[in-house]
């Protein structure tokens, strides 16, 4: 194996694939980066049996071949190099890396022991802009369940709906739904991607302005964008029938300024951020919303002018749940609809259905 | 009281608790020693043989008995200590019934040798089964000696109830040591089968009597208590939680210098240790309670081993608080004595190599982990809040019971640095001259437990509603148990409804535990409550806390470690988990310096 490539390309490749290489791999061989040189391309791979990443860069290839190198060492070396071109070749049992006046000799291993990345058929495809996907993930990932007992809920549901691409996550206390319109997508799909996968995917997408192609099968999914292929297992089983729990009738609806409300919540959390999770109590009285927290460290009360329809009411929440949702809203105003003091409330846009956050309240001991 | 012995009139004697006075050799000893104390002795020598069944001797340097009074002393109700029943309300002597000597003498052979300081010679009276056999002159320094032989020789039924010599000896030494602790102004010497077993020096220092009785090693295990309050005062020593024992042998409570059993007071003291010591362990204590004589009724039990305190409910709460406060002030972290590096002798060359490599390897791994975490964040270096060293004074301040006097740990804890996590199980806290090694599970568990408990007690629990009711399948016995305890379960913060015959649907959970597996936690709570019906609240909250707490073998980020440590340190007693195991251990720089032979 022998090729010449810029340090920048090497760096990008290593950054990508190392997201699928754990510091503490289950099998020692998975602590390596797989490098394959073929035609005029170098293919880098990392795989931890849950997710697999393949990154391709072109290079000046002198001799084809493939090796495994220790991921930590190789990454450190690449990071340390200067801006010159890098020449890499095998010499018996050594991998020689030359850049500028520096010559590294490191060990390489035979690729036979490295597990093959799963093949994903390209029959079923959804396409979306990276920026949209990233935002959808960011704005829902926080409510993925962490309870391993119901494994399916530790993932996010990807679902199609009349030219729409929907993402749903829910844990025991709240639910997040995001929707993006994608034209020309007739296919119906529904699959659940592990939360951990999405977190890694978020880090991997660096360019906001490209298409990402999502290929899915019954047990796995592949995201293809830029020079990358990102493969993950899917979670198996029926996702929760989430539509059934979205309330339809409300006794009170209010409209608040997103930024103002976010700041109020943050200020309230200053006194509730202890182990006890003192609730944030919202009181709606005519057109005034009063937010109040009685914490261990102290208490805080703040009022906000709001638009209101329906009855006055009083309700308590875990402030963090409200904050997670409100922080994900990229709009000036949000509508909050209540069904009663002991029922879920929902946060929606004023005139669309791009998002829906549902949060369950706490019962306040009287 | 005049020295004269009189026979109490019938009206008076009828009002004194009647019944068995002498049950076993130890009760004879108790009566005789108390007589010596009443006689003003400050030196008491005790000797026993065959567990006291064969022979008991008690000699004192007290005021002695006039010869003419001797027959009276052996009459029932013959006493010099009270005249009428109303004297009892002001009693300062141990005796008052005039029952002890006749009771003892009627079941044994007694020889009394006594001399008052006014007389030049002593008299010696020999009794056999209460019959005065002879009375002769004898030589002796002022004081009294009573010898008791052949106990129960004429009452086979009593004799049969005695245990073996060894056990009776134990009862005897036990009572003597308690009386020695009660009367620190008197020197006690006890000889058992010709061997000295107890010696106290009578210098009125309780601590010296404790050393005399338990040995000097106990010094590190005890905390001094000294507090006064309206209606009573208490002084003495209590054991540190880690020095607890497997039984209650090492608990002595004295009320106005009387060694008594008082279950309510014992509970009040032991409750203060709750959550600090493990199940089945009992704290050490030697405590003296002083209350005004008019609040004390000593005339409740024929053997005088019980008393009644009129304002007991008041004292119950205050005593508990005093003990708790003393324990909180102590705040000593458990320092394991077994952590010692093993050094390799130069002869063991072959082994040496392996061991050294091993040791170095571990060390570098350790520092690597520490380094890694330090790199991740350095925000802790910036915390430079002033830190005041807590005063070392262990004694509880007098008088005040208001909470404000207690210095909380909260602000004392900074500055510190999270040095890292090891084995994914322990958090290392660097606090300048020492380190804490915190058990992440035990620490978090303790914190959650205290939060749950506080909310439970104050009825301020916050219940988080859940999206999809959680179905828990249970047996019909469990169902029954749940409905019996429904009010309790709701107060903890759960809301549920029955769902068919064999399951319930949980709709709300205590918000403090919203990050754990509810089904699992609820079932564990049910199981534990059914197994341990005594302390329902503690058991239930503990099992929830256990489920909600982070597990061992879980990697934590810096924020999580900080959250656990800081919230833990806000608690009154952060150093033990709800079951009394340590939440953290402490090692000083000095320890490390010693390990590495920087200092010798
Ligand atoms: N060691 C002693 N030194 C001086 N006087 C004694 C001694 N032992 C007994 N006496 C006298 O003998 C009396 C009778 O003693 P005894 O123990 O029978 O009764 P008590 O101590 O008055 O009451 P109690 O039955 O409650 O012990 C005492 O009141 C005391 O005057
Ligand atoms: Mg007596």
C-alpha cells in the first residue's frame, strides 16, 4: 500500500471514523481504523458493532492495499503533522508515515480480523437537507427515554406523513414531535433509530448545506452525505402509539413570547436546581402569567403579560422539561394549551404544525 | 437522715414496691454495693468466687453500723434512710426499702463486720438463714464488710434457676462495672477467683472510670456529651457510629446515679444513630441523666432497676436531639485502617520485580484517569470561597436547642477539586491536605433518601405525572398489601389505580426519582416493605433511593460527580448511607507521604 494525500483530508477522515471507535472497545480489533487504498481513493472505516462509519477521500495512489492501524496513535500522528502532503506506505510489518522531515514507523495489522460493515440495500431512500435533519434531531433528542426497560423508546421514531418527514421521541414525562416538508417523497416509512446513533450523527454532519440520503432496511439504516456513510442498527419493535395521547380539547390556551418565557424559566431554575426538583408553578390569571418556584435555596416569582383564551388556572411542572422544549422552539411566539391542572399541556406554533411538545405536570401538594 | 435504723411502720412499708429483691449473685452485689455508696464510702472492694454463688464479699470505708442497730438492719423494713413515704420524693440514697439485708440473709449465710469511726473496735455478726448466731468483737478500720456464703442453699427452686459459674460471673462483673461508672467518686476493685478484673481510681472523672472498665483503646471511639436543658441535664460519652457493638451490653444509662433500664430513653438514644449504623448493631454509651428528684419516682420496681420520670416525653425528644447533635458535630469520616501498602523486602528479589511493575502500572493508570478528567474541565480550580475549619470541640454546647447554632456543611465544603472517578465507581475529591474517596452509589442513594424522607415527613412530595400509566403485575397478597398501605404509598408520592385483579396502573411518581425504572423501583419497594414491616417508612424510602441512585460501574461526567458530592455534603450526616455503611473514606496527604516513605 502506498499513497500521498493532504493532511487536511486525512484529518477529516480520521475525525469522521473515530466517532465509531470507542476508547475502550469490546474487541481489541475494533480499536483500529481500517484503511483501504483502491483505484484513486482511500477508504477509512471505523466500527463498534452498533454504528459503522465509512469515509472516502481521493488521493494519489501508488500501490493498492489495506491495513489496520491503532486509531488513537494514528489520530494523534495526523493531528500533529504540518500542512505538507503526507506519504503513507507499508514496508514489511511497518507503516511508514512521512510528512516534511518527520518519519514515523508504526505497526499495522492484517485486515482479516476486522468485521465487515453491514451492507445496506439502496432500495428505500429518503432525502433531506442536512440542516433540517440536524435541527430535527437537536430539537427532539432530549426526550429520548433513557430507560433500557423499554428499549424501543430509547430511540427516535422516523416516520413519513403526506410529504412530511416526522421525528418523534418520548420518555415517561414528555413527548417531542418535529415535522419537515419534503417534496416528492411518496414512500411510506417508519423506523426507530437509537438515540446514541443520532448523537453521533449530529457530530458528524459538519456541512449544513448538502443533501443527506437515508437508506433504510428492516434492521438497519444508512445515512449518506458528503464523503461519509454512516450505518446503524435500528431498534426493533412497535413504537408507542403516540397520536393517541395528544389531547384535542383544551380549557385554557395562552400565547407567550418564546424568549421571554425561556428567560423566566431559566431564572426560576436558579432556585430549583437541587436534588429535590422544586416545581415551577404557573398561575394564569386574566392576562397575567405568574411563574413561581419555592426552592430550598430561595424562591422566585415573575409575571408576564400573555394572550389568553379560556379559564384561569394553576399548574406545576418540572422546569427542566419546559426549558428543554422552549429552547427547541425557533419562533417568536408559542401557543401553550392546557387541559387542566392534572393533564398534559402542549406547546405548538401559532399557525402551523411543525412541532408539538407535550409535557406532563406535577401534582402540587396543597 | 439520722444514723438510727428504725422499722418502717406498716402504712409506709405497704406503699413500697414489694417482690423479689434477690434473684442471683449479681443482685446481691448490687444491693451490697449500693449500701456502701449510701454509707458514704469512697473505696469499695468486691470479691467473688464461683460466680458469687459460693462466696461474695463487699468491703467499704463508709460510716459503719452501730452495734445496737445490727439486728434492726436485718429486720424487714429496717432502714435508716427514710422515715415516711413522703421522704421518697426527695430521696438521694440508693436504698429506702429496708429489704436488702434481710432478703439476702434469709437465703444465705451472712457475716457482717462493721465499725463506726467513733468506736475503737469492730463487731462481727454471723447470721445463718437470718438467725443471728453470734456477735463478737473484731478488729477493722472504720467501714463495713459483708460476706455472703452459700447463696440459695435453703431455696433449691431458686438455686436451680442459676446459670453456670461463668455466666453468673459475667452478670456480677457487669453490675459492678456499671456501678463503678455510676459512682466515679468511689474507687472500685473487683477480684474474681483471686484475679483482679476491675479497678477504677475514684477521681470523679468519668473518662478514667471508662478506661478502667473498657480499657484505654476506647478513647478513639467515643464522643463526649455534656448538655443542660430545662428539666434535666445529661453528660457522659457516646460511641462513634463505627464503634458499634453486636449487642446492648455496652450501654449504660444512669438516672440520678441509679443504673436503670429505661426503654424509652434507650430508644431515644438509639434513634439518633438511625441511618448511621448498620442493622443489628447497637451504639455504645455511658450516659448520666440528672433530673430534679421530684420528677423521679424510684419506687416502681422491687429490685429498683426501673424508675419513672414524670416529664419523660419531653426528655425523650430533647435527649434524641442532643445525641444527634453530638454525632453531627463529630462528622468524622471513616478512615480505613486496613489500607496499607505492602513493601517488598530486599530478599524477595524474584517477587519484587513483578510487584513493582504491577504497582507502577496501577499508579500510572490512576494518574492517567485523573489527568484525563482534569483536562476536561478546570472550573473547579476557580472556586476559592473562604473555608473555615470546623471547630474540633466535640462536646455539645449547653442549653440551646435551636437549629441555628448548627453549622451546616454546605459552605464548609469548598474549595475542593474533583480529581476524577476510578473504577467507574468511586469519586475522588481533592481537598488540599486530604482526599475523599466517595462511593458514588452510596452517596447518591443517601442524598435521594434524605430528599424523599424530608418530603414524606413534611408532606411536601411532588408527584410527577407519567405519560403512559405503568402497569405493574402483582400477586393477590401484594394487592392486599397495597390496599392496606394505600395511604402510605400515596404519601410517598405514587398515584395508582387497580387494574383488574392482578395489576395496578401507576400514574404518578415521586418526582425526586423520575430518572429511574419505575416498575422496578415500585416492586422493590413492595418486596422490602413486606419483608420488613417494622420500619415501613425507612424501608420503603431506602429501597426507592437505592433504585434511583446511580449504580456502581457507571461512568459519570464531572457535572454529575459535582452534583452528587455537593448535594450530599449539604446533608446533616453525609458520611453514612441509610444503612450505616460509609459513603466516603478519607485519606490524608500524611498517609500518602507515609506510604511513600517521604516521612517515617
Ligand atoms: N455498708 C453499710 N454501711 C453502713 N450502713 C449500712 C450498710 N449496709 C446496710 N447498712 C444499714 O443497714 C440498713 C439496712 O440496709 P438494707 O440494704 O437492708 O436497707 P436499705 O438500704 O435501707 O434499703 P434497701 O432495701 O432499699 O436497700 C440501712 O438502712 C443502713 O442503715
Ligand atoms: Mg440497701
